[in-house]
């Protein structure tokens, strides 16, 4: 049923990671339930993997099961769209644009799966998943027997780059998501999507392996003192924040490297795999960045990425 000793670097946008003791890619909800029961019966640790676009795998073996649900579908049901958690965000955005449904144009170019985007309340260009998610079906796996659960948007506990699924990591496996199918101006949403993709291409180091923004932007309220430079870069995302990229750049860290990992000169909130980096290279560089930014601005950077070490 499970594959063994699968290299996780092959399932990571970072191209970093050692082997998983067990690995499984179920394509049906029933298969997810069976896999969880089997792992629980054998007292095997479980890690849920989406698109591998926001997680840093360790270099050593993961002694457990990496479960990568590939529940991949999109279908319209009345006034709503139901989508499988394993569906790439790119496919869902394309579907919305093709049908003329509004609400996801901000997500054009966003990597990863829909389930991962919901879990981390992904956001960009002023939009967030919480703004469009109506309902989430998940499998609760913290109890002895797996249990299917349905939550409305409020019950998902969405916060900045977080949700109940992320805060209670390992308790739920997102299976399906329901979103409203609201007609919009097709040309307008396509133009917005194209603009956002163009921005990503121009501003982000997409020619190197990475897992996106390494750090969350910093809430304005975290600053006890602000110089004129900080005041000039404040933006709403979706509340007043100071971009982490600005803080890293001002700390003089553009292009700084450790081993094969580098702070991108193009977008300093991206730590890229510039030269066959190891996981420990990235972790060392993250620690350096956090220390230098705190030394200069007296604020703590918090990782947006997750770890499996």
C-alpha cells in the first residue's frame, strides 16, 4: 500500500529533502481513511503534504508516513464550485477565469494545492483564501477513529497566513473545498490575473528552486519605533504591515549565502536553492536573517514556511 524510502526532494519546490520511511498518494477519500487507519494501527507518525511549495524537508530520513492526498477535481454544483484539496491552485484559478467567476484573480500564479492554500490562508495582492472559502470538508485524525467534518468559513478560524488546520497541525486532513460561483466581468478579472502573474515574473526569483516567501510580513503594531524608511513602505496585506523583504534588504542581506542557500538579490524574502543546498543551509540562513533583522529593527521575523525535520 505504501511506498518506502521515497526521496522527498522530488516532491519539493525547493528540491531539498531526505527520504520518507513511508509515502502514499491516495486519490480517493476512502483511500485516505484507509491509510490513516493503517498508520494509526501501526503507530506510525503522519505528515500531510500538499504541493510541496511551502515546506522545508530535513536532510535525514522522516520516520513516518508522508501522506500526499491527490484528490483532484473541479465541478460546479448549483451556485457553488466544489474542488478537491489536491487540485493545483493554478487549475482552480484557470477554471474561475474561464467561467467568468470572480474572487480568485488575486491568486493567479500562486503555487501549490487548494488544500494547502486553505490551510495556510494563502494571500496576495490584497486577497486571501478566507475571503472566498464557503465550506471545508476534512478528516479529523486526532481521535482513535477518523471522522469526517464539515466547517463553514467562520469555523475554519482563518487568521493571517493561518487557520484552524494549520494551528492544530496533524489533527485534520483537508479533503474538499466549496467556493461561491459568482459571475464577474470576465475581461476585468483576466486583466487583473495577467497583471499579477506579470508582477510575479518580474519581481520574484522564479528561475531558482524556492518555497516562496520565507517570512510573514510584520504587523505594524509590532514596531515600537519607526524610521522614515519604514513609514514609507507600510501597506495593507490585508491589515497594516511592513514587508519582510524591505527589512531584510535594509539589513544588508541581499545575496548573502550559506552553503548552497542564498537570500535572493531579486526578492530578499525568498531564500533560494542556488547551488544544491541542504536543508541545514537554509535553516542556518534563516537564523542569520532573523538575527540581523532583529538587531537592526528590534522586531522578530516569523517564518511563513513550515518544517519537516
